[in-house]
C-alpha cells in the first residue's frame, strides 16, 4: 500500500440499536475513527467479476487498519456525504 494514495478522509461508525420510548428500534451511530483512505469507484466489469450488487455504485476503499481494531460488515462508512455499507473485507498481505 502506498501511503501517498490515502488522500480521502473517511469516517467509520459503529452502529448499535436501542429501544425508543414507543417500543420501536432506533439505530445509534457512534464515531469509531476517522482516517485517510484510497477510494475508487468500481467499473461495471469489476462489479460483475467481484460479485457485487449490480445497479448500485460500488466502491473499493483501501485503508490502513489499526492493530487490534475490529472491522466488520456492520461498520458504517461515511465519505463525501455518502453512507456506505461494507459488503466484503479483504486483508492485504
């Protein structure tokens, strides 16, 4: 990974749920960390070969993980006023 390509600021949120006063479920987003990442929109052919959802804007986000940090699909990513869900996590060896 080239650190010079980590030029976009992204925010990682943990999402937890709680019951509200009307016996409904409310999602609570808590800022876990803010870091710089390499964000790139996937082309249509890359979306098909990687098995991503067709018809949506799919992005590849490369970020340097902090040792001991737990990254899960339930983590919410916010970048450039967009809310993104994690569909897969790949470790860069």
